[in-house]
C-alpha cells in the first residue's frame, strides 16, 4: 500500500465538473492499493499518517500533527501509484490491487480515518477525477507499506 501525503492549505476534487470533496488545511492523500494489501496494512499506514508531525509550530519546527492543527483529510484512490515502468515506455499496472479488493480497502481507510479525524473528504473510486490543491511548503511524504 502506498500513501502520497501532501500537506496543503486547501484541496478539492471534482467529478464531471461537480465538487464532491473539498477541505482547508490538512493532508491530501493519494492512496494506492497493491495486490497483497490487507486491512492490517491499512491500519498501520493510517496510524502512521495521522501521527505524522509535519505542521509547523510557533518556532517554525515541524512538530505538530493533523490533530494539533485541526486539519482535515481528502482521500483519493489512485491505482497508478503501482505503475511499473521497467519495460518500455507504457506503464504496466499489474501490481495494483484488483478493483473490488482495492475499493474495499479504500472504503476501509476512509472509515478508519473518520474514527479520529473530524473532517474526512473523499474522491470517487474509479472515477475520472480532477484534483486541485495548494501544496503547503511544498511538503510531500510517501508512505510505502514495504518500507515501514
């Protein structure tokens, strides 16, 4: 499982020109699900993400977590995080999780986040989405379950 976490001052997602999710300060998270991922893997990544201290305190140090700044989440499914570009110029996505399993885990992640984050917005699984954001910093972290 992979999370690309971007610290943002605002973010939104549209489907067919309609905003379906938007938020202010917090994390925009692109979520990729691999073939062997499980709810236990999701739990581990969600816990790590929510605990990240990447917001600045009064001294300009990155010491504050999402909860410390009353931050929100915008969670977007993105199977292309598992693109394999080793051969040729056309990526292969065979390492991505099957759609039914990936959608289940995406919905599971949303539910887990809602247990501890007051504002959790989301994209639409499998839809053609237009994501807008203002990256704060920029500050981007990649969490990969293979490396945690």
